[in-house]
C-alpha cells in the first residue's frame, strides 16, 4: 500500500488531496470526505484504512471543498482519471463530508454514496430528485445537529418516484463514532458491521 498527496485542478484554483493505493496496485475508487474538525493525520489514517481493504482512495483536504459542487466534481473526475482506479467510484463522508457525499451522488455521477452523520443534510433536499445511484445515509441516534425531525425530512424527500436511500440509526452513538480508524476496526462491532455492509455497494 502506498500514499501521497496529489494536486487537483479546479475552477478558481487547485487543491491537494491524499491518494492511497492498495497493495494490488489498482481497485475501485472511493472519494473520502472527512469532517471539518478532523486533522490531516485523520485524513491519512482513514485513506490508508480503506486502501488496505482494496480501494483506491482520494481524500481532499478539509478546506479543499469550500467551493462546493465544483470541487466535489473535480475530485471525482480526478479519481476516475487515475490509472490505478478500475472505473467504479463511490463517495463516503463523515459530518460535513457526509453532506458532500450526498452532493456527489446528486451532481458528480458517482456509482454509489455513503453518508455518516451528514451535517445539515436536510437543508439540501432539493437535490434529492437528482440522485440516481445507490445512497446509504447513516444517522446517529443522539446527534443534536441532525435531530429526529431532520431525519424525517430526509426520509420524506426520498419517498417519491426516485431511488430511495437506505437509512440506519446507529444505537447510542454520537457523531464521530465511526470516524477514527482504530474505532472502526476494534472498538464498536455493530458500527463495524454497518460500515462493511455499506461499502459493499462500491465494489
């Protein structure tokens, strides 16, 4: 497994992203959007974790997606253009990154998307009719930023004639319980199983 930062060209200026490649040298692509509070080391740790499972992972730095959809699209296109990527690309994110993963599902043509604790995900529901790929949305039962009424709005937005996302409430969890590499693999087995099932759609 190898990892390094690359530059991504985008309108209004480029930005850096961490590219992690599995030992096999190629695999399905995964754009990883981390939460705004995460550190650079978290970025590398998560990228390496998913690369160890066989994904070619591209993680834009936290400030990189400040421009919104244009930078999300640029990140997805950059990963598809990598020689190591076999073609299919998924998006996964935590917190603010969870919202960006949903944005990628609506606007960037990813093959699937997974959102954990998407920050203000209920405020971008006008994009719901644009989602044409499998989308999994995980909510934390004790998340004060995404309370039950917000969860209900998300489910209602996808209740019409569009692909319905699968949603999961993680019992007794607060935001961030899946975001650290060590916790994902060792400390929270129910979360680990949910994560494994979610990633199957990116294969």
